[in-house]
């Protein structure tokens, strides 16, 4: 699977500026490499948060594909570390029917960008989050660590979020569940926006 299967993707990246388009897996890899180089880091780990809210996503690192929940269960200190030379490929992907199956979180771009916490205090309003963190990073234990290793309290090098959006409600709002059910169970919704934000 590849990012080519994801439609109507919007990306923004603090290193590359705001762009709209269909990013390839190589773009994610370049963003990580640039972030690490800018911060003069040598080694880093890739951590995820909120995988339990988007179980339909797949993460591929150096040719090894993980179910996102499988990767989320790996303890932080057991995760492999990478250098600029050892991270050869990085990709998040999904099947086209992931939204219809309810396996990708729905929320709104504004709530993700502002980091409005989710219904149960989740980072970035529950959006699936992938971070590259320096080896010395501390995790923020004030954020629920369900669905992943957590999020960085410091030494964050790069971040990417994935979610879909339609309707008006953010994940933390009272009418989110009812609105999501109405939007996500009809065949006409099969190709809907997916949003990827790399920070």
C-alpha cells in the first residue's frame, strides 16, 4: 500500500512550508531526515499515539510493515533507534475503505493544529500521531498513553498526524459520535478527505 491510495491529502511541515498535494512516502522520510539534521541529532526513535482510535492504518519502516496497533504495543525502550543513514523508508498507509470501517479517526483540522485534547484527553484531538524523537526524549505522562508509546515532552524532532474530516464536530465535542455515524456509514462517503500534518 502507498500514499497514492489516500485521496485529498493536505500537508503542512514547519521545515518545508505549507503545501497541498499527494505526498509520497519519500516526502515523509525527507521531512524526518531534515528535522534530525536541523537539530544536529544522531539517533532517534519513532513513536506513535492514538493508534487505538485509528486501527486501520499501517506503518512501514525500512520495508517492515506493522499494523499500527501492533507497533503501538512495543515498549518505548524496546523500539529500534535510527540514524540518518539507517532509516531508508517510512510510510503510513490505509485501504480506501478504512473510513467506512470506522478505523480512522474523524476530527477537524483546527482542533488538531491547536492541540485541543480529545474526548479522553488524547493528544491532537485523537488524531493518529507519529513522532520522531531524539534518544534522550522524555515522554509527557500528563497525556494518556493509550494507543501508543505516548508523546514527547521534549526533544521532539518531527511530528505527523493522520485523520479524516467532514461535518463540523471535533472529536472532543458532544455531537461527534452522532455526526460521525451519520457521515461514515453511507456509500457516498467512500472517498473523503484524509489529512496529514507533518510538523
